[in-house]
């Protein structure tokens, strides 16, 4: 018998709310005194998380570990798939790059090895934790993939976990998606589903009750809860599918206009989340030059394929437009990770690490040259940033394949002992850095925004929200909401009952 009690959260589709429900349960179990860990066997995401030992996992499992009050490890997400091009991804195994693989090759050649890696990681977690909250991916009813899937019902069988099926009512057709998913499951897998949760509900739940009653009678499965929509919940997302929800401020007039360039392989876009809670900032993502306008701040975020995303900026006219706005002094420009590399003189990829493109000229704003290398840098970082006359302690993380070299860096940004990192010239309104999480540092964000305000003739704002505190409060809000709307007693009973059965491998 496993030491731990597992519970698996699956969804009727991607972005059904699996990660949020899993995060809530991690927090709830931890609050109730159980040593709890998250687990996702295989994750496909471009938003990643760096563990304390400098390894890389999916961002959702890092967030769930935070919610559980523990340090994240690679056992919580042993396989991470990071798309680099159409039908090709970098495969990260136990936190380190394994190799780039085409989708068909991964499915045909990696299955047995992947299953072994997953089982070993789970066994290590099971020996160390009392509760394990397992998250699936996509839908368990992908019948074209199920014979070699590594993340849904096969993992539920491997761990002998009861399954909760989550559906997003905002998408419409919630009962059809739940019933259809259940009917497409194999009978033994359907029996493993102990109930469903309907997520992101708005309005009067009594109007939904006839549908809930019908569903329970038709399927024989209980509705374990109807979780309401929670506005302004600032918990990091991992999947670019969520980006459509970032458009809410596009038409909202604010004193500071911030444009984030959304290229095809954008990664770690949650770097800009703190701007959404600022009272004077309007945040918008842009993909075409005509959308850019004349923003006060332009952010070039991370990229999983820097050369091809740089080519995208050139093809759309965004590159030229950003250069002109910078040269005119109209816009502050900040490049993060891949965006930082794009701001340099040139980028080279002689070994095809990310792309068949061998080299491209950068935007020419920072005097550096970047060369892609097979060895990936993944590290938690801390240093002193020099900005607007202050030395500010900043914390972040680095995840990048390339190394950037200066002939002379006359404007280093962050000092980390003997090492200097990044580039910053306040008078040129320009910052470039490999630091992800830069804007999560409240003091630096305050100084940057107030520098922009002063340039516009506006009074500075010092009483700004602490994004780190808001995120921690978000874990509690999410847990409290799920406690109030989900039948945790039934879930507890089923978790215990399943571990009394013989483990089926």
C-alpha cells in the first residue's frame, strides 16, 4: 500500500480549471495538516518554474507546491514538453533538457521510457508525502491518443487514484462535455471517476439545479461542487491558452499604457502579471504593428524560439515600429530573456538548438551578441539592481539556452557579487535582462512606473499593491472558495477507499 493518498483532477478540455482546483486542494490539505505534494506526470507548457536546485518544471506544479507550503522538486513534474516549432518540442526530463523531438517520434519512441520515469518519480513522492494531488492534461477522452498517453487515466491506474472530472461552464455545453467525456471512457476508467466539479459558475445556482439533478440521475455520478468564478485571482498560469483572458484592459483608459509583444512562441508571459493590479496601468498584448500605437512601456517577453519570434517581429512590422518609438524617446522598452536577446546586435544559432535559422540581426538597441548553446541555464537568482538612483534587491529566475556577450557593458543592470547581469540605461529608457519575475519585485516596479509618470508630468504613486502578498492571499481565497462549494467529505472518503484496494499497475 502506498503511504500517500492520491487524488487525480482531470478535465473535459484544456483550460477547464484543473490547475486551479488542484492548487486549491493542495492548499486545503496542507491547511488540514497533511504533508501534500502536487504531481503532473507530463506537462506541455512554455511557462516554466525553476526549482531550488536549478531544475525546470511546469509552472503550475511550482505554484501548487507554493500553495502546499513546500519546495518544488522535479519529481512533481518529471516530463516537461516545451514546444519550439510546429510539431517539434524540447523534452525536459527530471528538470534537464533531454532532446528536441517531433510529435510522432515522441509518441512512438519515448513511451516506455517516459512511463518508467513517471513511475519512479511518483514512487519517490509517495514515500515522502501523505497526500498527492495529481493533475491530468487536456481530456481523458482523446481516443486517438489514449493507447499511448502518459498523463490521464494511465496515471490514475498507475497510482490507483480516484478521479474528479472538471468542466468549465463558461465555455457553454457543460453537461454535454461532461456526459460525452464519461461515455467515451473505458468502463473501468469511468468507474474510477468519483464525481464532477463544474467550474467558473456565475449567477444563481438554483437555476442550474435542474441540470445538476438530471446529470446525477443520467450518469450516476455525483456533482461534488459548483465553484463560482473568482475575479482578480492572481495565480500564475502556465499555458498560452489563457492569454485570451488578458484582454480585459485593452479598452480601459489608464494613465500608463503598456504593450506586450505577443509572438508565436511567447513564454513565461506571467512576468507581466503584476501590471494588471496596478491602478494606473492599462495592459494589452499586441501582434501587429497597427495595434501598437505609442505606448509608454513596451515589453518584449520570453520566447522558446527567439530567432523565429524575432523574424515574426520583422515580418509584422513590429520590429521597425519598436525601433522608431525607442529612437524618438516616446516609449520605455524592456526585454526579458528572449526579448532581451532580441534587443541585441545579433543572435546566432549555429547548431540549430532552437531553429533552422542560423543567425539574425537583432533590434540593435543593446551592444551585445547572443549565441544559442545546447546547455541550458536554469537558476534562481538574486542581486542588486541599479535603477533611478537606487540599489534595489531583486529576486528572479533564469531559463535560457543562449549566452550573451558584450564587448563593453557600460550600463550593467544587476550586480550579483562578481557577476553582472543585464543592461539598463534610464536616460535611454531601456532595460534588458535574463531575470524572469523582474516586475514581481515591488520596489523596482514602483520606481519604473513612477519614472514613466514623471516623464508624463504626473505625480508619482508610492502606495502600490504588493503582488507577492496578493498571490499568497489568492491561494487562501481559492482554498476558501473550494471549501465552501465542494463536498470535501465525499472526496476524503473516496481517497481512503481507493487505497484499500489492490494497486493496479
